[in-house]
C-alpha cells in the first residue's frame, strides 16, 4: 500500500519536474530512489533489527514509500516524455506501441528473475531479501546509465527541431494545394 500511495502522490509532482528540469535529473533521481528503496526493503527482511517486528514493519513502510517515489519518476510520463521528444511526429504512434511492449515484457521478465533469485537463495523471506538486493544493485547501474540522457537544453533543441521538420514537411503540401 505505501508503494501505491507514494506512486500516486508522486506522479503529478514528477510531471511538474519534467517540465521544469527535463528528463535526465528526474530519471536519475527515480532510479536512485528505487535502488535505495529496494536496499531498504531487502534490509527489512534480512537484517536483525533491534525492536523486532516494529522496526521491520517501519522499515518496510519507509522502503515502500521510497520505492513508490522512485517508480513515479520512472513509470509512465517520464518514459513517454523521452520517447515523444525523440520520435519524429509520424513515428510517435509506433514508438508509443514499442514502449508499451517493452514495458510489459520487462515486467514479465523481471518478475520471473526476482522469483528465480529468491528461489536460488533458499526461498522464503530471506530469498526475497536477496532478490531485492539484486534489484537494488541493478538500480545502481541504471542510475549511472541515466546520466547519458540528454540535458534539458538538448531536449528542447531536439523537440524544437522535430517540430520545425514537421512544419517544413507540411508547408509544401499546403502551398501546392492553394490555387494560384
């Protein structure tokens, strides 16, 4: 439940940050938060915490909030924002479909991988703790990869260039249709 509430609350905020800062800082922050949240989730299962179940539950809830905040910066708007800026106007429908397919396939594969890691680590809570730790490590690598995204200025140049190109393609057709 904390993940869902945090994801729902964070999504509108992420949209505002996308408009102001661009995709690179948003995706970097989202990937880093997701990695930290997964490490916390792993710790809530694997670490012997003082105070027993109370602290484990508290860490579990905090991890869920952090994961939800991170995922709100990775799922939905940010990926579509990047895709729409990079695809030409005539290819945006196909690009949107490919993004949906890759997202679905990634969800299917990641669920299987988490289950396989958990089973290979002995199953149960400890196995899932190990699997969440693996996801956290993958998140660290994704955070590093996000630094390769375009800066806000580069995004604006590429978006403006795509719109100018689209306008140039439409203008000759429009002028040819005018009687003259």
